[in-house]
C-alpha cells in the first residue's frame, strides 16, 4: 500500500500559491484540478516537467479511487471510494430534477443534481438506526478527501465545472465532529477559480452537536444547516441517538435560533419516520409545539430498512397523515422521495455489502 500523501485538493488557491511559485502556476494547477478534473500530474500539459516532478514527491493529485458503484433506475448512483490507506467511504450522486425541453427539443432547464458526501470513515455518534455506526469510528477525512468526492462524481458524470450542483454533508460521519476539515472543504468549494459553489448551495447535516452548531455559525460561511432531529422527546431521541444525553433537544433548538441564516431561508429539520416509534399524530403535535418560534422546514424521511435492523419503514398512510397534520398547523413539511431503493441506498450499505462479499 502506498504511503498516504497530502492532496492538492487540500488547499485553497491562496494556500496553493504559498506552495507553488510563481503564483500563476498555482492558478493553472487549480484550473487543471477543478475545471479539467485532472487525475494526475501528467494531465497538466502546461506545467513544467520539473515542477510536476517536485510536486509529485510531496503531494498526490486525487486521494480517492472509485472501487464500486451502483446505479438506480431513478438516476441515483452510489459510489464506494478507497482512500490511500485502504479505508473506504461512500458518496451519492442524486438527480433532483429532470431536464426540461420545449416542443422543438430545445433545452429549457438543465437537470439538477446534488452530491451527498462523507466527512469521516465511520462515525462516533452511534445512531441505533444507522448502518454506518455498526462499523465504529476509524478517522476523520481530510479536507482534500471531502473535496475529491465531489470532483470525482462530477468527472464520472460528465458534469462540467461551471454547472450548478448542490452539496449535502450527509454521508458517512458527523460533519461537525470534523469541523476544521469541513470548514476548509466549504471554503475550497467556494473558490471562484475552482468549482465556485456558494454557501447557499452547501448544506451541513448534523445529529446535533449544539456547541459545534454555534462554532459553525460564528464562522458565517453562508451554508445551510440541517438538523437530524428524528424524535420529539429526549427519551426516544436518546434511544435513537445516544449523543442526545450530552446535546439534548432543547440545547439544539437554542443553538439553531442563534445560527445565522439567510432571511429568505429556513432551517431544515430532518425527521426519520420509523414505524410505531415516531410516526403517530401525538408525535406530530409535539413537533409542532417544539418548533414554535423557529423558521423551520421539516423533511420527513422514510426509514430505509437494511438487513439486521429492528426498525421498520412506516406506511404511506401514516406518513401522509403526519405531514398533513404538520402542514395544517403551520409547519412547512415535505416528504423526501426515497431514492435508490433498488440499490444499496442506506448510508453505509454499499460499504458493508462489499466487505461481506470479500
């Protein structure tokens, strides 16, 4: 196995100009990385050979390798990446809207996509419903390993660098548990000379580290935040998310109220609906009360069963009754389309499947 090297994807453009002189060469390299999706130094045609050789001694270009992917009939593609140390993480390519054409076949709107990225190998949070938690925690991903997931998926899907994309930090790991590398990745994505993905197109999903929500808010990076709530009382939430003992529901709601958001936007609350656990109208009533005074949007998510889980997917009837109650009582609530149901859709499932087949 090769000795892991820092990646060129670890740097903002300003930082890269400190590593590469003259500075215009750093800008050229940035173009090769983010506009041409170069996978190695040989692809960088206008960079002097001696410079490439020197850089190759210290850095790798792409720290990831696609080792497996599964494609759904709905356009969802699940990727399994191998890192330089042999560990694996997942990312997902999600088609959010189909392209639109007029009667003459002219393009009206391009298809819209989101990329779901991982921030850690494994996870410390230990949510009882999550397959990723079963493997425990191994390590944080570097900023470059986070960034490279997006570049690899854009490359693999022939998605040009200047086409808009949304990023959700909602894959394996707890993003706020890897705050330094997360914020570095956010800044790299925002680079004008790179992918130019604004904060409003980046959403950080957290299981609720209330102190880290405050820290992220103070950085004022312009990102959206999504809270994995999943329960309306501390007893059930502690069963589902043991970390709730240290960061209870009230502390999370208070941190959310302090988080800087665009006045036109809402804070997303993810609510994983599990049959006979939190899918009843009594829970819906508590949720309405809990979010009073918060500019909130509730995203109801069907639990995605996987082998060995004790939890079950709720019925359509209960799901829609839950949503109907929220909407009638003033909460904006949507039901997330279940994507990739015909592939290893649950977070960590493709990794677990691949490991079991070895």
